[in-house]
């Protein structure tokens, strides 16, 4: 199984984009689970170029369609991440959302998530059996 790693990219630093994904990939690999990382196509700074929006969205939708589950890191509001959660849910792909404990999640996140946890370690653990 492969897990799609959804989370904010646009307007984020390299560390914000990559650190949690590296942690999740390493922990999931220990369980024999692979990842699909949209950061392999880093479009930051190019989002407004002609044709790039379609390329980003279509590539992400193709990747999500091939995933067995999704971890959606939601440390802050992100339109793209929210759309990816909706898309995965509509395909019947289990979605585990990592959401800050001190912020109430959007009703849209609650509705479309199979599990909401407060740490990446809990998300990795939940991949074995999303709620």
C-alpha cells in the first residue's frame, strides 16, 4: 500500500513542506508502507504560470487515485489540502487528518476524515486501521 502525504505547500518553507513528510515516510517504511509525496514536483513560486495549475491538480489527483490511504497534515488552513481530502474521501480512500489539538477542525474536515489525530506518530499508527 502507498499513502498519499497531503499538506500545505504553497507559501511554506522547505522545512514546513518536507520535515513531516520525511518523518512519516520513514515511520511508514518501518511498517512496509510506501508513500506518494507531491513534493517530488515542487512548484512553489510557479503556481501562476500558464498551465501550471492544471498540471499540479491533475498530477495530484492521479497520485491520490493510486493511493491506498491519505495522511493529511493540517497545521493551518490550506485550500489545496482540503480539496485533496475531499477528493480522496469521494474516491473511498481512507483519510487520517493530523490537526492541532488547540484548534477546532472545520466541519468539512470532520465530515471527510476517517480519523482525526493530533500527532504524526498517531497518524502513522492509524494507517493500519483508520477509524
